[in-house]
C-alpha cells in the first residue's frame, strides 16, 4: 500500500528547499563529496539528494544526522527558541477556549 502525505504549504516548501540548498552549500564548502557525505550520514546518495532538495518526506532524524556531520547540529536548538507570538498571547492573558458542559444544570429544561 502506498504511503500518502498531506500536501505542504507553499511557504513550507520554499523553506525546506532553502534549507536543503544551505545544507548542500555547507557540504561543498567543507569539500565533502556526496558519496562521502552519504557514507558518514549512513544514508543512500539518493536520500542525500532528497535532503539537499528539501524533500519533506525525509525524516527529521536524517536532517539531524546531516547537520551533525556538518557540525551544524547546535543550530537545531535555535528552532522555536524565541516564541514571540506565544509570549504576546501570554501577556494578553488569553486562555484556551474552555469546553462547555453538555449537562443541564438543575432547574433548566
């Protein structure tokens, strides 16, 4: 049975493609061939090619291993580090919507 995946938002596609390009450039700056990189990450060259194109189907763990081999794994810690929107909502005192009870209180019909 074929696996199905939810379609990506256009902005997410662009960001993943940009990430893949940055990873490719980082590999090339270090003078690491695609064959050697694939061996170090323990993936096929085809999978490395998909990573460098920003394929959303490639696992997050694979992206992490690529970052580790490139010495960029600490950059992963920067993702969602500064939750600006969350803090603004918190400062406004907004609370999540409360669930309404379906039970009728006594005296109501």
